[in-house]
C-alpha cells in the first residue's frame, strides 16, 4: 500500500470510513467486523469515525465501539492503526444532525471517545463541524487544550473553509495536521481547501469521496468519463475516482466508507492505479 502522511504518522494512502457501518441501513456487527478486517488485511492503517456515527441517543459512539472491538480482535493497537475520530456533531435520533461546538462540550465528548476507543490518547481528533453559535477559535481552542494535555496526539478539523483552516493553524500553534472536507466528482467546491492544504503540508481527507453512501455504486452512471476510463483500464469507476483524487496532491488521503469487505478491497486497489495526464484531464473535465 502506498503511504502518505498525517502529521508525523505514515499511513495508507486510502483509509476506511466507518460511518456506513453504524447509521441507518447498517449491516450486522459480524459483517462490519469482516469489513474492517478486510481493510486491515489490504494494508489500510487509517480508519475514520466519529462519536455521532450512530442511530439515536441510546446508541452514541456505536462506530467507535465497533472499531475498537474489531481492532482488538485483530490484535491491532494505536501504533498499528491511526483511528481518527471527531466531536462537535450530534444526532437526536430522527435522522437529522446538529452542531455543538462549545469548548466544555468538546472536552467531554473527547473523554467519552477515549473511553469507547479504549486508548490512553486518541490518535487524531478532529472538530467535526463549525458551530455558528460559538466562535471558531473557542472550538479549536478546546482541541488545542486536548492536544496540550496529551489526550489527543494529533489535531484536525472538518467541514472547514480556507479562512477557518488558517485560523485553526494559528490557534493550534502550527500543529494542524488534517482537514476533512467533502470532495468527489459530484462535489468539487472544496478544491480551494485542498489546494491550501497542499500549500501548507496538511493532510486533506475527502469524505464521501465516491459521492455518498447511496450514490457510490452508480458513480460510473453519473459521471461518464470515470466509467470510460474504468472500462479502458479494466477496473471499477470507484478505483478510477479514488486514483484521480490521489493524483490531486500527495496530501490527499481519501476515506471511502464501506460496509462490505468487497467494497474496501476494491477501493484500496486505487492506490496502485496511476492515471496518465490525458486521463486526468478527461476526468477533471
């Protein structure tokens, strides 16, 4: 597996997104664990999760607990796999989401994630989404405090714009290591954030890199150029999509979600797919 960097950690160029294993339509636990183990067997060393990946308030942290169990069963620890979790987004149980970015809340959320992940320090902790009711520097200041206290080893942000990226880098004293934003063939408006991360040497983690849970399977049908290149190469449109994103910059580490072993096994093959300049131009178009 090709390697890239998040802060001082070397990780697989393709990660695993855990959300589909814990929200609506999730599979049974056994299949989810097989999916995580298939990712590990394929060389994945970064797994993305969040405390909000669950169904309702009785289920908070479902995905964190699931990942911790799967890693324990596989005999993998924090030195083997970087688990990136997030705080600041919540789900009341009706399918909606809301934000909560106060410093006190984020610190309590981090403590709860520490317990669920069963680690002494969280490998990568990211502020999930800006809260319009809380100054951004206050929210990121909580992440800074957690970093200073050793409760987290690396700090990141998610769903941020260029101004917020620069502000977070300032508040964290130059220790911002990751930005997790939506990016896919259907959603390219995070290109400025990707370019800024490349300029600053910050890892850029596209979420929903294949277009989202309900759309990933028909990526080729929605984006003809990806289907054409895939047919020419004898690979899946999803592999072409992830290879296209990897070619954007060496700071890009896509985190495709998966709930079946076959899905993540296909995705990781993108790390070895090198697209030509002509193919990349077609896909960019």
